[in-house]
C-alpha cells in the first residue's frame, strides 16, 4: 500500500509545474520516517528519479517538486502552504480534523486537479474515511459534468497475499475481525 502511495505522489510530482509543493502525512512521526520517507526514497530510486531527504526541513526534494512530510497527531500543525496533491498513509488512524486539514490544503495550481491519495487498512464501515468514499460515489449524480475530486482505488489484502508474511491474513482475521466475520470477508478477502 505504501509503495502505491509513494508511486502515485512521485508520478504526480513529475507532471507538475516546477517548484510545486506536495504533502505526505502519516498518523505519527515514527510512521512518517518508517513508512513515508523509506518508501518515497525506495520508490524514487526504483523509478530512477533523483530524490533527496532533508530531515531538518522535513521534506523530500524531487526534480520538479518538494514533498512536505507531516504527522497527523496534531491536526493544527498541518495548516500551511498549498499542496497540489497529498498522500495520507493509514488515514483510518487519523482524526477527522487532521484529514480535513489536509484536504483544505489542496489549493495549489501545480496540477490540473488536486488530489488526495489514501492508503491503509480500513477500520470498520462507519468511519470518516468511509463517509468520504460514499461522497465520491454520489458525486457524479450530485454534480453533473464536474470532475470528481475524490477517487478511490480499493484492493483487497488477499491480492497481496504472496508478499505478506506467512499467516498474516489468518492472524489479521483472528485479531482484528474476531467479532465481525462479515467485515473480514468484505475488507480482507474483497467479497460482498
């Protein structure tokens, strides 16, 4: 999931106006370093795109753009300059206020359409993230002719099973969904 998020952000950064600012946000500082920085650097190297991590600035510099790194544990600290796009890793572990603050920063003209990329493990069916996805589904009928600013790409965990540690899916089922077998079928196996 993190590779998909970093790839999406890097590719958008290559298509933007020079100097455009992007955001990459995780629930806490440890996850920013472990998930976001590591996958951005690994994916940019795999793509052959030069990237520099500037720890003191909290940014990753790419050819055309800068990616501002942020933690969602203090939503008010997310206010700041305009972003053309953002990647939120594990948004189910972020507050509604933090997600909204990130969405409000989508004001840059560095890309034709601002976009937020969400990657992570869903947590139940009545979360704020689920509410946003329902808005995405209803957008075409409520706003005919306007481009949909919300796009969801959802892939079930079992599609990635060969890359996961042995027993991961079974353990996840037993721990996370022990009281919700339907939730396991819907979110892990991708079945209705």
